[in-house]
């Protein structure tokens, strides 16, 4: 079945450490997105990519970095500069950037600080 | 500016009774509108979408929503609630001429 796979499901970060969250899709979608979800809040956009080798900052990009070397992969690195990284991270993809295209989501990665 | 407001942060119903989750939006032009559901520790699943076709949209699991332009509303309903419907629901706006498919999420309504 086609879908989006996020790994790991749970991740722990030590102080000063960078960690990378994986996101892979086999839907042949062009666009991919990373969101952060905090308790009681909606989703906030971190980064998005409309095409391979191109990506743009979202609303809360500080302390995060991404790459898009392959169409099916969009990994997110949470750097040590992100002082409050504890959250639920969701990856999504869509067929294109048209406004009628729904986004499809993975099952998320929960990041905690040790 | 585009925005979306979910009028209730929490809704509680009895099994077998109707469900109403309210959503108002603000957009200069006719947007696309979506409802998503999120179960605990899971991603978001698309329930239904409105994209300027029929104003009454039917989705999965017996849910439907009606687009009312005059009221700028897109409320989600279900005739009879089931225990498995307990989850968080998000109303989402995709404005026309948006950049890169960026979506605007409501704050969510927890249904119990």
C-alpha cells in the first residue's frame, strides 16, 4: 500500500545533540512538508519542499534543517540550536502545490529531551 | 488574511447521538476546505474536502460537512456517534494562490 513512513516512532535527544527524523513516501508526490505539533495547539509548518533539491522555510524554521535529494525522502534534522524540541513531528506529502490538493500524513515521531 | 476558527475546543456526546463540530473560516476568495481526524499518537487522516463543487460534502465513516459561503462556515456533522469517533478533529483551509500548498490549521476540537 502507498503511504508515508516516519521513523523512529520515539526519539530522545541529549543536550547539544543533533537528531534526524526520517520521512519516506511511495505515493509519487512532488510536495513534502514537516509540521510540529504541541499539546493543545494546531500544526505549525517547519519546512516544505515542492520539488527535489528545493525547499522553503515555513513559520518556525529556526533550529531545524532539511534536505530533499530524492523525491521520496525528506529528512528533518533538529539541531542543538532548537532550545525546545520536545514535540510531536508530522511529515506530509501532496500531489502538487495546488490549493485543492489534500495532504497525506505519516504517523509521526515523538521527540523528547533526556 | 486567511484564518480558520474552530469554535469548540472540546465536544462531548453520547454514543448514538448526533455530532456537530463547528468551523468558521476567513478568506478573501473561495478556498478549499478540509476536515482531518487524528487519533492519539497517530498522523492526520483526511475525512473530507470541499473544492468548490457541491456544497454538501460526504466523507468517510459517515461524516459530512456543508459549505456555507454566506456564513463562512464549514461545520462537520455525523448523524450517530460511535465510540471509535473519539479523536481530535482539525478544520483546515487551503487558500487560493497560496504558496507551495501551505495549509492553515484550526486549533482542533477534541471529540469524546
